[in-house]
């Protein structure tokens, strides 16, 4: 395996991991964002719909799929 392939695979797996966190671990991501901005985390009220919730799910799943596809195509092309 070449160093370029390893770098591409690591980047693709990083994208997949970030997408997984965005889609399924939204509280963790929001806490990290609030710490980076230096603010306290404000979640939605219990009976209130969060407008960002579904956008994060869609974006996270798309990012995860994109990372996995890059990983599969790059590795498959290198070994073919």
C-alpha cells in the first residue's frame, strides 16, 4: 500500500466518523461546538421542535456515506 492510499483511507474514515457523530451523537457535537465557541450549551426545550435536528441527521448520513464510498473506491482501485 502506498502512502497516498493510506492518507486517502484515513481521510475517508475520518469523514465517516464525523458523519456518524453528526447523525447519531448530536448532543456530543453540540457540546463540542459550544465549548469551542466558549458558550454554554443550550438545547431545545422539551416540547419544542429543533429545526437543526433533521438537517444534522441528513448531513451526517451523507458525509458518512461519502467517506465510506471514498474508502471503498480508493482501496478497491489500488488492489485491482
